[in-house]
């Protein structure tokens, strides 16, 4: 554990906007540009587990929002529903897990800042084994790279 924490203290210098923590590779964290009134911002990235042990994304924090939550998405009666992933998101050995619009995702609840498109913001992701990992999310407009984020779905989240 101590060795892992040490490795994480090394600043990530990466033009490719990828991050590494132990045997986890965190690829291109991004957030969808949302309307100024949106109560949540979605966060997405791809996690590759190159190790022999399973790990779990449990949560995290970011200066730009009150809370960072991990959400799961499932189709119930043809409607996409989201709820906090109580046990986090498992990343099995050798697996590539994509957090993306319409699927499991990171939810930034009650944004305090609204970074503009192409701006980056910091976040700390908490993994069961890899521990705390600092990453940077880049804000992207809709309709780029991956699918269009279903922003209206996020409004369905109830407040606790
Ligand atoms: Cu959500």
C-alpha cells in the first residue's frame, strides 16, 4: 500500500491525457459540457486493469462539485435509470471498463464551478486497492468522440 501511495505522488506528465495507478490505466477522463442550470455533471473514462487482481472504483472527490458519486445505469421497462453503485464498479483482471454516457458513470453532484469546454479540472478517484488517484477531466462538448450524453437522465436522480 505504501508503495502504491508513493507512486501516486509522482506528478503525471502525460500529453495523452492518460493516468496510471499501479496496474490500472485511466484513459481520457472527460466530462460533458452541461447547461448552467444542470444539477449534476457526468464524468467518464476508460479503466484498464493490467494486473492479476480485481479492483474497484469506489468514489472520490473534486473541487468543482459538492460530491462525486459512482452511478450505475440499467434499463428498466425500456427507460434508463441510474442509481448510486453501492459496491462501486468492479474492474476485473485484464478487463477494460468504460464509464460512458448511458452506462455506469461518475456523477458530480451540485457543481460549484462550471469549467468551459476544453478546460480541465482535477478530481481524485478512490479505488479499493490502488487507493487515491489524482486525475484531470477535460470538458468536451456533446456529440464528440463517444455518444451524446443523455443529460436529461441525470435530472431523474433524487436528492437524498
Ligand atoms: Cu448519474
